[in-house]
C-alpha cells in the first residue's frame, strides 16, 4: 500500500502520497497539488497589493514565465482596476493558443480591442485562417484598416455616399467638388475639366460639403495621395450658374469655368458629356456647390 501522511487544515484533510502529490479534500491526488471541494468555489488566490493579484507559471525547460493576474487599485500596463490579464515576462514575443479539435471559441463582451493602449507606429495584424483567407493589417496610419485577400459578405453597408476611385493628377491641391476630365496627354491621369461639354468628363473630386466618400477604389502604388474621384452616387459639385439657373433634375455637364459644372441645355453636345443630375438649386449667375447624383453618360 502507498504510504500516506495526513494533516488537518481548516477541517479539510491534506494528504501527501508516496509520489509526493498533495491533495486537499481528496485522498488520491493525481497532480502535485490537487484540490477537491463540493462547493462551486474550489480555490482562491488573494492579495491586498495595489498592483495586482498574480499567479506565476514557469517552465524550467524553456525558462519562460507567464503571469495570470487580476489588477488592483493601481493597475499596470494601462489596464483598469479589476481587469484580468495574461502577461509573458521577458523580451520574448507572447504566444497564446487555445487548442482542441473541432472546437468553437466564443468571446462575449461589448467591445474587443487589439493593440497596445499607448504605443503607436508599428503595424499590428489579425490573422484568421492562415491558408489563403482573411488577413487584416493595421498600418502605421491607424486611420486605415487593410484587408488582404478576398472579403465576402451578404450585405455591405457603407456609411458614405459615393463610389470613388483614386486617379493621379498633375494639378496640385485639387479641391473637393472639382469637376475632372481624362488627361488626353497622360495615360491613366485626370486633370481639371477645362471646357464646356467635355466628352472626357470623368467625375468629381469626392468629399465636398458634408458628404464623405463611401468606397474608394484603386489605391495603387503612386496613387496613395491622389484625389478620390466620385464616379457614381451623391456628391457636392462646384457649379457655375452663368449659363442659367440650375434646378433639381437638370442634367449637368462641364463648363468653361475650370473645374465647374453647369446645366446642360444643348442636347447635341450633351451626348457623352453628362456628369449627372442636380439634386439642389443654384440661382442664375451664381457660383456654388450643388448636390448632384453622379451618373456619367
């Protein structure tokens, strides 16, 4: 029979068997420390330290140490009081895995944050299914989120109002609302529209007024700082009413005033030169922004 030593602690038997396993509330401990209690709470680790209550786990083989902690009134790492955290000591990159065949992981919370609360600059990543599926990169500019790979969804709801595409242009500081046309001398580039009824009219610089772009396409190398040109949807357009008042429903085309639209009244010249339709008015002789539904024709 295995030799056992028995002690009493707070009414519970503490048993140390021949293998050196210690049991609390059990006569057959199967680990170095095995606690058994019929109540829902089996163990508690408690401290009055203001930083945190910490349980430390170390692997002698790899010499790596992890902490599991609950923060106190003066928490570390930018955490709040009473937060739970896992922390790997030293300079090694943390690695955290939940492993089980055919498992489902559920995280129930109001918000989920990834990243350091104060350190900015180095890109972070969310990697989901490393085969050929979703990789989300948070670039050095934290105003952008990059999705590399194919994104598939049943419904995509965009908060902006137009679909735009970035086109390089040699015109500096092109203002939102400016009417742009294809540059006949430079392949793939646009320029400020320079003539009335231009059949090269291409769109409107997005972002004028209070309407942001909804979707921006073609952020190719070299086009990162290029203006986003609204190709369809609602956008505010710089208009010139010198050729007549603009009313809702009027077709708009480019005007002789650089970067401005006007009401299209010449049907013959309008073919291939229509920018879209006006949704608000502009008095005769005035210049200003007109809300337009861009629909190139």
